[in-house]
């Protein structure tokens, strides 16, 4: 199990206990394995926080592009885990994150014939209804979106129900897939 391997590496590195993998990382790995029957190529993550979910996603995919509104020195953890080269981190304002995804990824790369096969997104950013809706609009082109904090954040739950995202078993995640486009 990826979670157990990473947890042991962090424990052996004697990093601060605050940076050790949380149980939500184990359930993230489980949720991704439940909802996806296709390999994860490039993943977009909104809400990096400590970078622990990013690390799990990097082990489950080819590459992760993660976005957050503040920098928390996640590179330290990613270096310990040996996955830093698979992660591109963006830290900026909400408006610039929208610009990066909409212009850089979706417009500029197309003009340059650069194909990056984004096929999965993980949202764990702003937990307000408007925030989760805005994040979803940015990443729904991936056709598969996993939402965190479904069971504990009422506004996340309301938005997920509105778009037809379903809770993943009894976990704190909901999943949406555009089946018409797959």
C-alpha cells in the first residue's frame, strides 16, 4: 500500500510528526482505487496544503499539477518521498490559478501543440459552495473529479449532490465523472 510505504519513509526521516501522513491520505488512496478503472495520467489538484495528498496522487499517476493560495514548503516532504520530479506546484491568488488553468493549460498548450493528458482532478480547496463550484468549473474538463470533505462540509455535499457526484462508499469523498465524454 502506497500510504504505508510513505508513512514509514517519513517516520524514518525523523521529520516533524506534524508532517506525517494522516489517515485521510490512506482513504484518498482507497477512494482513487475504487473510482478509477483507468490509469491516471496527469492530475490537477486544487488545495495542496501540506502536500501529502499530492504525494499520494503522484504515486498513483504520471504527473500532478497542484494549486494553492499559499506556500507551505511541501517540497521537503516530496523530496523525502522521492516524488518531487513528478509534481509541478503553483502558488498564487485565486484569480491567477484560474488564469494558469484556463489560459496556460487549456489555451496556450493547445496553440503550441503540447498535449498533456489530464484525466483526473482532486478538489480539496475552498469549501464554500461558491469556492467548490469555481474549482469544479476549472477542472471538469478532466472528465473525472474527486472531492474531499464530502461527509463533513455541508456546502461541498450540497454542490456534489447538485452535479450528481456520489459519495465513495462510506468515505469522506465524492466522485463525479462525465460518462458521456468517456
